C-alpha cells in the first residue's frame, strides 16, 4: 500500500518526538492526534493526522483494530528513506525524475510528476495543480531530509543522491 499524505517537512528529531507521542497501547486516532499536537509543533489536529498517517507510511507506527500504536523501532536505526520511497506515493516517481532529468526546480519536478497524478485526484481538487505542486515541494523536502536528494547552494534546484 502506498500513502499519498505528505505533511509539512520536518527533521528526524520531530519524527522521533512524534513517534514517542503515539502510545504503545493502541489509542484512537483522535487521542493520538491530541498527543501529537501537545508534544510536537504540529499546529492542529488536521496536521497531526497527516503526520500520524506519514508515521504509518514510514513504518514507525501501525494501525490496529483498536487504534494506532507505536512500533518498537528506533527512528535513528530505521531506514526511513527506503520506507519513504516504497510507501509514499510520488516519492519513487520523483526520485526517478531527478535521476533522469535532474537537477530540477520545484516547478520542473512538478512537471515530471504531472503524468503520475491519477485522474480521480485531478477531479477531486478545484486547483489540482496547486495541490500537487505543493505536494511535490514537500516530497522534495522529505527526500532531502532522508538523504535521497540535496539542494543546490542557492536552494532552487534538487539533485539525487545515490544510495549505496
């Protein structure tokens, strides 16, 4: 399963704090979101819900029949880059575009992603291009955070980093 939620970019410390905010004993989505707002810089429950889903995509938390629970995985030891590429929609497509055409600006990366945006996503948003341009920018930011890409000195272009 691939997740399409891409919250605002943060660092590993934020992810570690967010993961610790999720209980070991399953809690409801609402309880987990309240904890994320209380213990991180997530500004609202809606944004906290995005982070909760993203943590699930990164295999740091899991959903059970009784709610979400923290997985006993250390953020520092987790291969977040691998989980990000495998489980977040657009991450591997964007990485392929960077490898083939990079370095790319956000707008160029969005143009490379355009063909991958499903029809139902285009129909779902009034301005789907603005929605997906922002999503592309966040995907690029997370790619940098996970060591999959780097930004040029002036910050305008992204290029891939090859993993060993």
